[in-house]
């Protein structure tokens, strides 16, 4: 069987391995465009932002109270060596807390985005709500490793958002991270 779009010989699957076109049903695959993907991304931002904000708030409060409790400084001794040392402890606690929040945010992001894209739903909750999913070029579910690569490739897409904007101008509505991971975002049937 040959693809009617590009003429490539199709070995197996429902999609052409060369161009990603659905075999025997040209035009049936509807790729998700920039705006619907933006809406899904906004929903995901709210969904993932809530637990990260709660965790950051709890860690911040814990850090402030533990630092204040462990340091015995009096602001009237502002030129004093002990005051300077106590403030250095507060600064270190803030930096450590920020690093912990960054690591927790990264772990939550990886588990949510890569895990959901590789799951049987093939998309995050935002994508599920708007009715789109992530597939490989053959229309198959992607592996966790490919989803992980796609997640980290969004860093490239985020540079001036050019990687996202190109989805409005490509044939299959692919963003830069889709090109890197060899994925497409399509509407569910």
C-alpha cells in the first residue's frame, strides 16, 4: 500500500510513516491548532499550578518559622556579628527552600505531562477536556521516554514562544517540541 499524499510505501499502521497522513482516509486526521492547544495549556497551568502553589506556600511557611525559631537575633544589634550570622542563616534557608520548590515543581511537571501523554488517555487533563491527544506520526500512543523528551523539548519551544507559534504555520500544526519528539496533536474521534 502507498500513501496517497506523499507516495511513500506504507509498511504497517493506519498512518504513513513518512508524512503522518492517515492511510485510505486522506484528510480524516484533524490536527489540533495553536488556539485549542493554548486553551488546553491554560487549563493544565491551573491544574498543575494549584498543588505547586500549595506545596510552595507550606514549604515557605515551614522555612520561615524554622529559621526564625533557630536564630536568636535582635534587630537592635544590626551591626553586630551575631546579627549578620543570623541573617546569613535566613538567606541560606530561603535559597534551600527555593531549590526544593524548583525540584518539586520539576518532578510534578515530569510526572504530570510525560506521564499523562504516555498514558492511555494520550494527553493531559487540559487536552482531555478540549478533546485532543498526542500521538506519534503513525497515530500510536507515545512511550514515556518520548513523552519525557517532548516535555523537555518544550524548553526550546518556550524561547520567545517561537516554538509554539510555528504550530500555526506548519502543515500538521506541529510545535517545535513536536518536531523534536516526532509527535502530532490531533482531535479525538
